């Protein structure tokens, strides 16, 4: 970035490219060869920036890139979750199906030594509930609040949370409902019936919210014989 071997006494403007630390395209900059320093310093237009400002400038560029990457990640997650909700639909669902789904989630949690509360709920009543070792009443409360989001919007609680975050708002501000009753965190997924729509929700609590969501999706893929690798969130 600096040409220490420049001849003194001969100012010269040159175009250069500053490499970005985030791996993106190089940033075009202009450099001024300073007679007293024998080095290049960045110049934009007619403003000369001392070398001490280089690091803050690069940091600002990286922060901007990270913000853009974060928005792109949310958008990709929302697209993938919509794909999951379109693909993971039952042709038939009754109390026996609910028991098999809940039992599968319980077996998966035990295999992974994950302390989970697992709930399968139709609109009118619960059809499966299990609380594993390591869970508390707080997990039961999280299940209730995440399930309320899914049954209100017929979408996964993670999708609603990501969408609200993308819009820079909350469920309380947008819809006027209390966060004591609604939690827009991952872990609740709609039970969708082909030709009908949402008839209930399957919900877990105990892992980080993204992992809660992923676990439910994996169980549904197993039940419905879908390709989990193609549907899972990266």
C-alpha cells in the first residue's frame, strides 16, 4: 500500500486498489505521493487522508460488508423456511401420527443428550408432551409462547422472528400482543395438512433457537421421507 522508495520533491497522483479484508472486490482508491514522506497516502477527491485513518476506513468497510452479509443470510433463511413449509405437509394426521412424531423427537433428543421439552398440539388440544431431564418450567413457558406464534400466523416461529427482525420491529410493536404470551424464537413449526393448511404445531425448547428449529425440521423430514440435506438451514 505504501511506496517507501518514492522520490522526494515530486508529488504524483496515482490510482490504486485497496484489498478488502472480507474477501470482496478491491476498493478503488487514489493515492498521493507526498514529497516530504516519500510514500503514498489515500486521497478521495481533493481530501488527503493521513495513514493513521487507514485502519478505521478498512474497519468501516468491513462493518458495512458484515451488515450486508447478515441481511442476505436472513433472506436466504426465510426463503429456505418457506421451502420447508411447502414441502413438509402431511396427507393425514391424527393422534397416532402425533404420538409417532413426538416419540421420534424424544428419541432424537435422548440420542444427542439434549434436554428438551417436546410438544405436539392441535388447535383444540395437546396430543403429545414430554419433558426430558435438564428442563425447567421456563422451557414449558417457551414452548407455550412459541406455539402461540405458529398457531396465530400458521408459520414457523423462527420465520416470524426473522421477518420481524428484518423489518426492525417486534411482535409487540407490530401486532400489539404481549411478549409474555408470544415468543418469536425458533422451535415451533406448523403441522400442515395437504389441501387444508395448518392444523396444529410441533414445538421444542431447550437448544439455541436455530437448533430447536433444525431439530423439528429433521424429525419432520424423517416422518415424511423428505431429503433433509436439501431442506435444512445451512
